């Protein structure tokens, strides 16, 4: 029995160690403004999110070269939530409570944002969310710098319908909330344009789906029935490569059956053999190939920062670029990093898009952006084939869904609500 | 041809622009027929391309296609394949082929070699999907008289899909002198379809009879269209005889199609099964023969896939042969890694199989992160050799994708090779001896240490080879291994640990069953049902499909 | 054999329980009573993280019971944990009521969104806390009972059993990912507001749940100790060491295995139910086979077959994870992976084994 004493000692030491290290977290004197970066660096989402972490580091470094913010240097606090959704909430809490960051730039998937949301609202933090998403949300604490469905999906469908004469639609997506919502909105939109039920095929596949044989065969069957058909793809990340490979091998080319994707950008293409993809489409608010002075400068800086002239830029990077610069402007305008003051100053802030025009933060915490449609080229870039006339204002609550048609988001008085029902004049789902 | 107004094809052309362009074409064709061909007509049509606006591109291409010149086909093809560039300074139109980091140029008009230039000195002449359609049909017309039967067939098929009167006129001329049977049949189909759209009833009836049992998609569409009703419930096709005949023909086609669909399903299942077998068979060796639960098996496949990537980087100009280099390279590299793992970690853990699971799981995390650090977390692009892309056409309704086809063959080959190694070589004999009774084998003078290392190396090498195959199907990224590890374990356990045949039969069975279920219940539910099936099956036969007999079974 | 008697013989266990109580009291006092400005204040972040560790520790305890004492390597214990979590999550989801995004009193937001018209039958009753709590115990318990009855009856053992438990949790993951299942698909259940009327975002509630986790860990430890020290526990250990022999002596091996498996599943379910309100989300990735594998590793790191070892392993590995992901985000997988390899190679009995050996070495 005596031998057990040392185990007891071990336990005791471990506990004390744990306690003491937990205690030694209290704040140091604040000489810098801390910016939290909450992107997965490991796990399944690392593939997309690592680049955004690097983008943020670049933007912060650049701002510091310009003399920092409010006379202080910016300091990046990088954490790794490891593609684990509960960990996102925990890390957000760590950033806000332990590191006292002024704002968080991060998240990619919808579920990670949903996981972080209660923490942000409880601790009154700020999140800049850079990815195109499903809408149906507007939080006081989140600024959505990616596209809402009306800034990506609807214009893309308009283009296909009007310019390519598409009459039959395949809505293919990964089974999670973004494709579900987007497809629901698109279905309602298509029906409002007179498309029949039998001309719409909806298909959902699990994450990372790799065996596309039967589904592509089905799409082919559906698409060769006479009318011009297009595939609207909300297939996520890793599942895209085998999907496009299968398309190519089953002889589905872009001129016969174009695929327009909302989740395939330059970065994803850099991991795909693009030859069989040439001519397929994507809708984004930014393409690396867009020829503007700002964009050329951004790409140059990126290549210098990452020390690799072959790296590409993509839409969420631009979203962070705009979001970060808007935050800087808002902090300067408010003269403080206090969340409420900055959030108030954010509304109405303007900053030039990399693709032309000026993005403006609207009352619903969304941006106004141009929508571009590009065709994939064999060098992994997009060639813009269509572009909205002006900027499209991000709409948090889709007008094509019956339950969200009556809801608006307006973070200015007197409404001051992200979920305001214009019929009942009530603000629901909010804690304030 | 001149009676454009009552042309029955018209409803098919939904795009007014296309209509306009082809109208111009017809006009241009007539003019070209009248005026003597000018020697520099091609230059006239070609030289404006760099400066033409996107909106006028269609017209410009139409003009180009009308030029009577043998070089036109080459130019149009180059444009379609994104090989047609212009030199930024001189606006000279050239063919450009990638060479190192720049391009090798050839003058599009004279064919004169212009040497190499950097990648920023030239610019591609851009085209869009709409233009690709125009180009395809223009090329199709030019290729109707190509010497290669395959090219002619492609041209005819393109016309079947986008019929226009002048192309049909060309076909009518061609049909008599066409030497190749397949091409002639395709032309007949195109002409029958044209007859079907005409107004002469006897011709139409004849056409339906001619098309009976034809599997061409366009035929099916047209026959189906004859059955359709308008909004008010009236049939679009007024003639009931034609309607009924079409219905009968359609039924025959449907029956044939069902048969083809079964074949297709079987192929899909086998190819999924083949992938499972490839992924699992290395595991069957390390897990089945050695009792090592190698959670890093998936990462060994990942290393194999990355080897393919590196090999392709090293030989960018010979992608077609890259796989023949990648397969042995991947085998050797992963086998070495495997031997390293065995010598460094696993040999200390024999007799404690569950602990090998923990150690190799840790190892798999390290390997994943290693790959992330070296190659970045992004997926890497692995090209498919040309001989593996596209599909093998059995008939117009059934085609087998070539990459899957080769992978089925490849997995059978690997299986056979492995079986031979275990059955016919000294190593195989020793491996089996050690697996059956380690102590006895040792007593007989077998160097069990060496055998263990070799066995693990062999299993790992096979994983690497499987990785090469997977690189042709899916992402090459740090998560590649994780996606397959659970499935591979299921296959090995289902088939029976320690039995290669079990793995083969198990993998193929699971693949085919999954694909049979998929159309009825969807992908996810099919997979769930397979898992439940495996769980229940193991209750019935706790040692898998082909259980080991004798003492080894008590392991 | 009384509890006191039991603990008197388990000195490490006594130390562990004392430390646990001390830890719980200290953390909660420092959080609630010490002002935030003070250097001794423990932030709510720390409380929730510590609470999460305690839940993991309870889960590890459950795994150690079946693996360490009965030799059943379950690679699917994450499923029981997640099911317990889902049961609690469903209760909290129902508590949201009209405060959801769409303001529907009956249906959770995701159901409104997917056009569900009424609550599916398996959601009925979850608006009562007692019902949800019962389900936290019953669902994992019954699943374990069914699965164990099938598997142990037909004498599925060793790797075969491990792999089919993995298949089980994998099947659950795929099923819960489906949006048609009515469990919120990939997003899972989130946006919880309160539990039993207490606001989940209040420090008091968090500390209460944290204390509850500590309490259940303590109780779990005592009952587990009781189980393994009882006669039944002895038979179970005998099954681990020589299954056939135990059977030939006349014991119904299947029954003992089933019993301990079900007990362990219930413990895992409780851990899940305590985990969800603290992390604020439950989603199908909790079912992922890799998660279940990882918990086995916690136990191995701590030392299998010693209940406190499992607890120690779970806390240390997760603590290391928290630290590494904070300070070494790029390389923490190297550290973690390396740790697993090192533990299996150099510490086959885990940290507890090392401590024992050191102790013995000292004596010698």
C-alpha cells in the first residue's frame, strides 16, 4: 500500500500545478491593442482557414508599419480551435476573457460561428466573419464581411437564366446549413420565375463525399433530357475535387452542363487539376484576376509577406482585408476599442473594394459588394464573364423565404434589433 | 436551306444571338461560295481577334470559320483548347505551348517557330462557354471530312446535339461516301432525327422505325418530347399515330436502358469496392498477419499520394508516364517509412496489439502535421494522365470511366501480386510461418525480426501504392488518410482478419451493396445501413466472412 | 462493505477525492467571491474549461471501467457520451421556447427552417427536466444493453469488438449529420438560454454546473471503486485476464460483461449531459470515431486499470491540449502525437505506472 503514496503525491502536484497555472493568467499592463485570430490551423478546416490567419498577420503587420492604431501597436493573438466546434467557443472565451482582445477575426463554417455566437453576446465581443454564408442571422456582435445569399446565389442564377438560357436546375450541396438554406432560397426564387418542380433536382451529400459516380450519372441523366441544364453547387471543400474529376471523366463539359459553384475559389482550385474544369463557373465578390490597382497592390503585398509568388488570393481574404480596414477606421472614428462604441462607429464606414467600388457597412452588419461571375481557366484563375451593374447590398434575411420575409435587421435606433419582425413589430431571438 | 422561316429546327435555338450569328454565317457562306477565295482571308479574319470585344467575339469566330483554308481547323481548335495567344507588343496571333515557365510560340498563320517567351509577354485570347459551343459546332463541320473516323464520329455527334440546316445538308452529302460503319449509323440517326422533325408523315414513320432501340440520348429526348402535353392538357404532337409509334419505340429503348443501368450500377459498385480493397489490403497484411492495428495506415496512403505529386513535379513534361514512376517510388518510400515505424516503435509492442493502436494513432497525428508543415495544409493538385481521363464507351447509354476502370484492374493486380508473394516466395512462406506460430518459427531458424520488418514494409508499401491510385480519384491533402481508415478496418474485419481473400470479397461486396442501396435510400443512409449490416454480421460470424482456423484464431 | 471501509483501503482514491473537493471549492470561491481585479480571481473561462475537464475525466473513468477492468476496448464510447449530451441539449433546446430566431414557441429554429410542421415524437417530453435526465441515463444504457447483448452473446471479442464499436459510433455520426433526422444536422443543438430557469450565461449557473460535474466525478469514482472492489468486479477482472477459464469455472461471462458495459455507458451519458451546458453546443462531430479513439488514449496516458489514472490522464492530456493550442498552434499535433507514442513505448502502464515504478525503485 505504501507505494501508492507517490501516486497521491503525483496527483497532488498535478492539481497544484494546474491551479497555479490557471491563476497566473491575470492581465499585464496594456501597451498594445490585441486582435484575436480564431482560425483552425489543424483538422479538416485547416486547409481553408490557415490562409486567413496569414492574411490577418499580414494586415496587422502592415498596420503596425503605418504606426499602429490610436498610438499603440497592434498585437495578433493566434489560437487554434482545431476544427472542433465546442473548442471554437472555448477559444473565443479565452481570447475575450483571458487575452482581452479588442476584436476577433475568425471562423469559417457556420457551425463554428453559431458556436461562438453566445460567447460573443455574453462577453460583448466583436467578431468579423469573412466567409459567404447562409444569412438568416444578424448579431449585434458580428460583422459579416462575406457574401449573403443575395450577393452570390441569386445573381449567379440570374446570369445562368438570362445569359445562358438555363431551363433545368440541379441544386447539389453538402448536407449542412449553408447549402440547405441557399438551396431553399434558390428553389423559392426559381419557382417565382416559373420553373417547374420537375425541372429542379436537389441532392445532398455528406461532408468529404468521395464517391460521386452514381450522383454524377444521375445529374448527367437529368441534364441531357433536352433543355439546357446547369448545376448550382454548394458542395463544400474536400468533396469538390472528386466531384469535378468524376464530371470530367463522365464527359460532362462546361459547354453542355455548366456547374456554378459558391464554395470553389482560387485557393481550392490550386489543389485541383483544372484542365477538365475549364469553363465551369463560380460566383464571388472577388477574383484574383480582377484588374484594378488596389488588387495588384494587395497581391504584391501578399506575395511578399508569404514569400511565395505562386500563392493565390481569394474572396474570404478580401473580406478580411475590408473587414480589418473598416475596423481600423471605426476604432479611429470612435477613438477607443470599446465594443459598443466601435460597433456603432462601424455602421456607415466605407472602404474601397479590391474589385472596384466602395464597400459600405450597412445597418444589418453586412457589406455592399459587387457580384462577379467567372469561368475557370486552365491556370486555376477565373475570367470574369459577368458582373452586376453596381454594388449589391447584403441582405441578412432572405426575401424569398416565407418565414424570414417579414424580418429585417437594423442596428440603429429606434429598431436596434437584428431580428425585427415588421409585422408584429417585435424583436425576437435577442437577449437585450 | 433558304426557307429559314418554316425550319422545324428553329425552336431548338433558344439564343437569339446564336441565331443571328448563324444567319450571318449562311450569308457569309453564300458569299464565300460566290467570290473567289482570297489568299489572305485567314489573316483578315484572324488578326482582329486580339482587339475584338467579348460581345463581338462570336461574330469574329463565325467569320473565321467561313474562311476556306486548311489552317482554319487548327486555329479554331487552338482557340478552343486555350492555346491561341497573341504577343502583347505586336498583337501577332500565335500558338503557344507552355515550356518551363514561359511559352514556346508558333505563328498561327505561317507556322513559323518564334522561339520562347516569358509568361507575361503573351496573352491568351479569352473565350467563354457560349463561344465554346459555337467553336465546337464550327469544328464539327470542318471535321466531317477528316481522315480519322473517330474525329468524324465526334463531329457527327456534335451535330446531333446542335443540329442546323447546313450541317445536315453536309451530312446528307456525306452519308453516301462514308466508309466507316459506326459513323454512317450516327449520320443516319442525325438524318432520321431531322426527318422526324419534318412534316412528311411517311418520312416521320420511317424515321421512328429507324430509331427504334437506339440508345442515343437525343433520340430519347425527341421521342419523349412527342409524348408531352401543353399547359392546357393537349398533346403537342397532333398526330396520334406518330405519338403511339413513338411510345412503342420509347418503351423498347427504356427496356434496353434498364439493362444498361444494371451494368452501370455493378461497375460503380465494383469500382468503389476496388478502392476499398486497395485501401484495406495493406492493412490486411499488417493487421491480419501481424496483429498490429496500424492507425497510421491511412497516413501511409497519404504519403503514397504525395509521392505521386512530387513525381509529377519532377517530370512536368511527361505526366502520362508519371504513374509508372510513381507506383514503384511510392512503394519503396512507404515501405521504408513502414520499416522505420516497425523498427522504431512497433517491435517494442508485439503481443500488445491494442497498444500498437495507440502508438500508431499518435504517429498518424505526427505524420499529418508533418505533411502540413512540408506541403502546406492546402490540397495539392495531381494531374490525371491523358490515358486515364475520359471514358470507355460501351454504347451511347453505358460508358465506363477510364480511371475507375484502371483502378479496378490495378487493385486486382495488386491483390494477385500480394497473393503470389505470400504463396510463392520464401518471404511469404516465412511470413505465414511467423503468423501461425511465432515461437516455433523462431525455433526453426527463421529470423522473426527480419520477417516482421519485411511484412510491415510490404503492408506499408501496398498502402503507398493505394495512395497513388487514390490520388487519381480524390484530394491529395493531409486529411486523405483519415477519410479511409475507418472504412478499411471495416473491410478487413468483415472479410475476416488474416485472410486476403476475405478482404477482396469483403471489399467488393460492400462496394456493390452500397451502390445498389444508394439509389433507393441516398448516400448517407446507404452507408449507415452498411455499417449496421457489418455490426449484425459480426454477431452472426464473429470471425468475419472467412474465419481463420486453428490456433491462430484464438489470438 | 461500507463506503468508508472501501475508501479506507484506497488511499490514492482518498487523496484524489480530497483534492477534487478542494479544487472545486477553491475554483468556485475564487470565481464568485474574489473581485475580478484581484490577482487571485479565477475567470469564468477557467471555470468552464475546468468543468469540461471534469466531464472528460468522468468519461475516461467510464472507458477505464470497461477497458482497464474488463478488457473490452470500446472505440465507440463517444457515442454514449454524445447521446447523453444530445438528451440534455434537447431539453435546453425546448427551454428556448419563443426566444428562438423565428419566435416559434413549439419548434426549435432548425425545424422551423426545414419546414417541419410539428415536433417529432422523439422530441416529446423533453421539455421536462426529469424526463430529459431520465433519458440521459436510459438512452445510452439501453443502447449499450442492446449492443452488448448482441455482441457478448455471440462472443465477439478483441479487435472485432473494437472495430464494431467504432462502426457503431460512425453510424451514429453519419445519422446525426443528416438534417432529416431532426437533430439539427451539422450545426447540432446550440444557442441554449437557460437550464431549470437559471440563465446559462450567469457566472453562478456556470459555477453550479461546474460543482455538479465535480460532484458527479466524485460519485462516479466512488461507485466505480465500489463496483470493481465488489465480488462482481473481481469476476470482471477475471474475465479480462482469462475469459475462457472464467467461463469454464461456471460464470456467465456475458452477463458480467454486459453489466459493466451498460454501467460504463450510463456514466459516459452523464458526462455528456454535464458537458453540453458548459460548452454550449452539441453536434455530430462528438460521435466521430477519432474522438472515441482519443479518449482511450487519455486512459492509456494516465494508466489503465487504475480509476484515478484515467482521471489524471484525461485532465492532463486535455490541459496539454489547451496549453499547446494556445502557445504552439502550429506544432501542437507534433507534441500530442509524440506524447502518445512516447507513453505507449516508455510508460506502458501510464503515468501511474511510472509513479509506481519510481516508488518501488526508491524502496529498492
